C-alpha cells in the first residue's frame, strides 16, 4: 500500500469530517433540548452528511490502495449562549473545511495525483453549497433570535425535498 502526503492529508480529513459529524450532533441535541425540532432535524441531517463525507474518503483510500486509519476526534462544543451561536459555529466550521478541501486538492495536484485531484472536485463543489447554506441560515437565525420559531418556519419552507446527489463519490459501507 502506498503512502503519499496526499493520502496522509486525506486521513487527517477523515478526522475532520468525523469531528464535523460530532459537532453537528451536538448542535442538533442542543436544538432538540430547546424544543426546536426543525433546527434539530436540519443538524442531525448535516451530521449524517458529514459522516458520509468521511466514509467517501475512506472508500477512496481503499479504492486507491492506500493505508486506511480511522483517527479520533476532539470533543465537540456543547455549550451555546443562544440559538444563534450554534449556526455561527457551523458556518465557521464549513469555512474551515473549505480551506482543508482546497488544500487537499492542491496537495493532489502538487503530487501529480490526477485521480486524487478529480476526487476532490466534488468536495469543492459541495463546500460552496455548505457555506452558502450556513450563511443563509445564520442570517435567518440572527433575525429570528428573539423568536426562533421564525427560523423553524424558514426551515419548514426551504428544506422540502432535497435529493441525493448522483455525482457524489461512493461511501464505504453505503450511505444512511
């Protein structure tokens, strides 16, 4: 099995994606405890998406005959001062992940790993969507800070019928 800097960085990204998964579960639980079911459901779904991103990377590492390690993750933040703070944290996290994904694509290109570079293209597209979604949600939740049920209404209106992306890479173990 080969070891490259790109493969090592992908392993680090597995931890980042599982860390994002854990953070989104913590955010969802916060909103569940606040009796805000739409926000909770949104973040539970985001958690599954981040888990699937980690497993897509695992599948790529397996397919590319690289060593696969599943690294541990840091404990997520669970204390939030208000209903806006979790979404602000989520937006910061998505911006950080965007930087990580861009660095991965650059590492693949630097190594001349064309398959790795192509693999990263879907994640680049995905991050544009993720940052946009969290930016919009932060604006809405910020305006609805004193009445979070307005954010619940927004999610009920805007979240209908999201379909699976047929261009997404395969995830190890399938997707949930």
